[in-house]
């Protein structure tokens, strides 16, 4: 096979600081985070429309990475990640597995 056009390389990185959140202390390291470092976290959230008697549930995604210096999990603002990268992240095997694992924990409740 002949490649007419080379695939678009993923060279996206973002600078993130290991910060304090969720009462956990960050170490303050400044890190260059690439797509391979980021994984998806899932959390069930709910909302209600006025007039509705029941809550609507949905699964919210957040993007996280682990600090290599202290091991703390840090979240990345969704809007800081380009849409194409978010789509790519969702299609990785580990993301799919995380989502199906998470759904399993939900159905046990
Ligand atoms: Zn850290």
C-alpha cells in the first residue's frame, strides 16, 4: 500500500500544575501532560427539570492524570482539551473498559 498523505500526528500537550484539590495536597510540580497521560473518569450525576417528579441521570466524564512526582490525581478542565483529542481519548480501549467497569458498579446499586 502507498500512503498518499501521512496521518496527522498527535503532538498535543498541555502544561498542568499538580494542585491541591479534594482536600488532597498537590506537590506543585509543573508537568507537560500529553494525551497518553490522560484518562477518563466517570461519575453519575443527576438533574431535574422544574415540574419533573424524578431526577434525570447521566454519566459525566472528567479528564484526569496522575502526577509522576507525588502520585496525586489531578483533573484537567474539559475546555482545555481540544475536541478532537477528547474524541480520541474516548475511543481508547482503556477508556472503554473504564466506562464499562463504571457502569457495572452502577447497576449493582
Ligand atoms: Zn504532584
